C-alpha cells in the first residue's frame, strides 16, 4: 500500500519537525506514546505529517461530534486524494433506558436518528470492504459493535431464533424470580418478554428494537460481534486519540457504567440476564486490534503519561505567540463594574471575551448584567440546541460575536483568534471544572491572540490553580526563550 499523500502549502517548523520525527519513529516500536502539544502548536498538522510518512490505515478519535467534525474537515483538506471517513453515532439524541431509584421506576430511553451520519457510516464500511487505505475520524462509537447499524434488517433475518431464545429466558428467569419470592419482578419480566415477542411478530420498528436491550443481547449471540477495527484485514491500524484527557474518560467509564445500568434493570425484572454481557469494548480490548496508540492533548492526564513509552512535547507555536499572562483578581471583581469596563474596552479593540462560569444560574446573572449595559453577547451551555450552538460558534470565528458566556463548553476545541481576554469565575473552587487540566484548557482559549490575558477570580489559591499557573509559566519561559534567541539571531545578521 502506498503512503498517504498530504497536500499543504505549509512547512513544519523546527519544533514541529522534531515532534513529527519522534512520533513517526514511535510507530511500530511503541504500544503507546503521547504528544503533549499546546493549543495553537499545530498538533493536527503534525499528525497529518506523521500519517503522510506511513502506509498504515489510521483511526483518529475525538471526544465529541463537534470536535470530530472539525477534525474531519481538516483532514479532508490535508488529504484530498485519500479516503477520509466520518464514523460517529447515528443519533443526535441518545438517552439510554435506566432505573431511577428515587422514583422507583424505569425511565424509557430516547433516540433521534441522524440520517446523514448513518449514510457516512455505511460509506466507511463499504470502503473498508475493498481497501484498507483509509483515514477514519471517529467518536467513542468505535467501542460499539457495527451490527447496530443494521438492527432492523438483522432482527428480521433472525426473528425466529430471537423469539425462541426469549421464550427460553422467560421460562428460566421468571421461575428464578418466583423462587426468590420476587413476584413484581417476575410479572415485569414476563410482560417485557411477551411485549418484545409481540413487537417482533407484528413489525420491526428501529426505535423500539434499539431500546429493547433484551432483543439486542439475543441478536448478539447469533451474530459475531464485529467492530470497526475488524474491517482492517491482516493489518492493525494506528490509533490517534485527540483531546485524550477527555476521550479516555469515556473509554474508561463507558463499559463499566453501562454494565452497572444494565445490572440494575435486570435485577428489577426489566431485562433478561443476557444483557449484562453487553459488548461495549474497553480500551484494552480495543487496543488488541491497534498497532500504536498515540495520545494527543495539551493537558495529558496521568493515564497517558504513566502508560506511554515516549512523551513528545510541542510547546511552541509557528506564529511565535506565547501563552497568555495569568492575572489573579479578587472574587468580587467577577460581575463588577470594573469587569464590565474591561469587557467593553476589549470589544472596542475588535477583540473577543470569553467568560467562564461555574453554573447556569451564575451564567444568567452575568448575562443579565451585560444586558443592562447593552453589551451584545451569547450564552453557551448544555441546553443550547445543536443548530444554535453551530451558529454561535460560526459567529465567534467570523468575528460577528464579541462576548460569549459559558460553563464547561468554553474549553477544548473553541479556538478563536480574536479572543484576547478570558475571565474565570471562582478559579480556586475545588471541583471537576477547576482542575489543573481544566484551568490550562480554559486559559488556552486566549493563546491565539498576541494580547491574550486570563483573569482568574479567586480569594484563595488552590493547589490546582497553583499547578496550572506553574505549568503555563513553564511553557511561557520556553516560548520566550525561543523568541529571544530568534530575535538575537536576527539582530546579529544586521550587525557588522
């Protein structure tokens, strides 16, 4: 198989080339390696150059669809003559069925199908039937069996087998519940299986079947669990996990969390026992079919650092911008008139402000404050619809929006060159939104602007904030040293 052909007008900087050579040298040699690359260092370009030097199929995983789609567009641009596939969830909304302890009731799941994503998944599988030469952009859906793409068809073909096995499980498990004097559970399970069989006989509706985990577990018995990595015949692809500090949380948590959810539903008689054998891969199982895994992050976690055979640092930017300065502000600065003045001053320079809150309640307090001063802005939180979110992000990147207030979403992936000021509420609060990694990621939003500043609002300084500032200053020193050296060299050229 020939190497992947990259098309780009850019040439790697010296630091990028060092990273490219080290990462490429680690492929086929190391099982795991990490690229610790700061925001704006050109990590995606570096990955492209590494892939360009290989003829090994490549899978790149992102922690969510927004970042996956961003990567997909970037790799399509870099590899216009290669097959770049997009393999994410079929669903815009996927809420699994679960048991609510406080209500003592099963809460039904919900799905909303994304037809376009489903078509793109089929394109990936169709291509891999005939060729291994592919670059695939994926989400955590890579952990799930691919037969779920064809649930209605698969169920129809195996209907009689599924009905027979459901009746067998009903006889066995209903009897067990009755022996244990669990009458409600026995009635519940019998009703569930009878209803499942009735649905199978009358029709095969995708939404009904997808959330009938008992049917899926029986189907999994009949069909070999086939995963995306199984499509690569006689060759193991390389795996790059982008924003690995986030992606790995899903990889490590999904299988166990799903098993716990299913065990509770089984114990209450809502599903048959088979569902506990649910077949979501864990990271170790996935890596059995992988050549080399490369973790990519500006803030790699202990898992990446402790499990990597080499760690490659990329701490400088091609445009020589340095990490933003960190300024500590008292808590009472946040929401004050002085904060409003700083926001207005920044927007008058045609620059953008990110305001990072800890809660939706505080987010709307700040939003109301800005409204009273007639400051145009938008809010970004988990209840903002996908289409609205895309519009907001496009307006940010196009410079049409100057102030954005958010919570957890103002971190990875939202890179806006106009952003010169980030204001962080309760920077020393001891919670998962104010860890060292989170604070570095938040500060990184101002790293693409030469006037970048970060205001950390706090009355005390936590260990996480101390560590974050220490790491940012470490990077700034490296960047400034390189910049000073380059300026000295330029100066020497013009002296006699």
